[in-house]
C-alpha cells in the first residue's frame, strides 16, 4: 500500500499529529500489519520535503514537541492523481508456489504433497478470514472478501495444477 498517499488522504479531512495519523491508518488499513512509528515519521518527513504536507502547528508535550501536519494544495493534487490511477494487476506469473511445485518434481519429491499442504493452509486461512468477516464491520468484510476471492483463485490453480502434475513432470524432468 502507498503509505504516503494514504496519509495524504487522511490529512485531507483534517490536520493531524503523527500519532493520530498512525492510529487512523492502523484502524482503517493496518489491522494485520500496523505501522511502526519510525515508518510514520519517515513518511511524514518525505512528504514534508516534497511539499505535499506542511507543519500546521507545534504543541509542547512530554518529550519532543508534537507537530501537527496539514496537506498542501500539491498534496491534494497528488492524492487525487493517485486515486485516479488504476493499480497494475499483479498476476504473479512466477510465484513461489509454482517454483516449489517444479522444484519438487525436479528433485524427485512429491509435488502432490506440496499442493496438498498448500491447499490445507489456504483453507485454514480462508476459515480465519470468514470468521473475521462475520464478526467485523463493513471495512473488515470488504477486506476479507478481497482476500477470499484471491484465495479462491489460488485454490482453483492448485486443483488445476494437481490434475496436470503428470504432464508437468514430463515437461520439466529429463
């Protein structure tokens, strides 16, 4: 995820301190991978240097002063352009799982076991996501649906590959 542009989008609503940005980001986008504070302030520093945000105020506090950041006109233009630009589809043409299947075949190991183990892990993760989805808010439901659809496509690939293992073995082994 483009953290900088996400920060800009969050700042468009109102100026915020770094801590508030981290909390808003983690709440909306980082449930599975919350940001580290160092990443927050490094990103804000880069946005400030590039003229996309400005310091809107400084407040004394325990420890270092707390800076409040606001988006600039250039930042608004940047986030608008980012939102209007489609993401490149990621087809994963050479992913790790494919490499494991081929290497299992090349080394005389069971590629079927590799596929079965992966299928079991996908199904376990899908159950976890389904549970999260049923107990979450709309944002959780949408995020989980996105992941579940991708996992379903992976499962179709696992099944198709399992059905073609003999053919693949003949093509990749001498």
